[in-house]
């Protein structure tokens, strides 16, 4: 089940999945987590939070309209590959459409490109490196 959650609720899973447990929770806060309009979603299985994602109001370069950046998509390893991430993206897409948002975008890890493509995103950049994390692509999803 997908629910809106707080920015604090995403930190433990962000750290475990995206930073391999190397950081303190306060180091897993992203700039924009508390911007007006930002929101966080969690996927719950039997009352346990097992997947998270955050959305920040953020345009991408010269793209027209209202944009949101998807950040920090993470699912606990035991729950990966079961469609939970897709449900989080679908929930957010419907919500953002209702808010009049035109598109969402993300910096997708190279290993996650096919996941985002299966969710309707397209690659819009060359490969680039994020220091300490690895290769990424910018991906874009038109909402309306």
C-alpha cells in the first residue's frame, strides 16, 4: 500500500539501499526534501515500510511547464523486483497530474535505467558520473 510519509521516514531506507549503510541518517537528507510542495511516498507491506521515494518541485533546464524531480527511489533488497517501485511511480504520476504538473525527471543510476524506461521515462542525457555513486542518466516522463 502506498502512503504519503514524512521526510524523516525515508532516511533509513535511503541509507541502507542507496548508501549501503555508510552514512548517518542526517547525511541522507537531500536538498529540497522540505521545500513547499515536496512530498515523500512509502510502500508498506504488512505495516512495514519497505520502499520510499521523494518528489521535489524542480524544473529541468528549458523544459516548459511545472516539473518535479524524483529522488531517492529505494526498496529494501528482499522486496525488490516485485513491482513496488512501479506502484510508487504510478501513484506519484496520478497525484502530480491532479496537481497540474507537466513532467517529472530524475537522475537515474545506470543500473536502474530499464526500470524507469518500463515506467514510461525516456533518457534525455548522455551518461554522467555522480562522485562516489557512479554512472547516471537524466530521464524524463511527460505527465500532461
